[in-house]
């Protein structure tokens, strides 16, 4: 468990990180105060008091999933584009 000052600092740091992951501070704030299944339905704001590393791990997983989806989408577009160029019009 962390102290009140450390908890505020941890919250601010994780909020900033979440804003980077989600692309919006507003979305990050909503996420910080919403129950998250991977955190045993605790909010990230509450969970950081007991296990900051777990909250960070959840954010990393979300970010990795977003990157994977983004790369998958880009590959699909590239495949479709190369197929349309390969086929005579």
C-alpha cells in the first residue's frame, strides 16, 4: 500500500500514461474511474493504491492490443491495395 502523496503522484503518472494509450485525457479519466475486469472489477484509480504494477500491466496490454489491431488493419489495406493493382482493370 502506498501513502497519500505517493498515491496522488501514481495516479497522475498513470493518468498521463492512459491518456497516451487512449489518445484522450477525457477517455483516460473515464477509464481510471470505471471497473476493469482484469483488475477484479476495481477501478484503476483504486487499484493503484494496492498494486500499481498490475494497473500498468493492464495499460500495456491495452496498448499492445491497439498496436496489433492497427498493424492488422494496415496489413489488410496493403493486401487489398496490392491485389487491386495486380488484377487488370
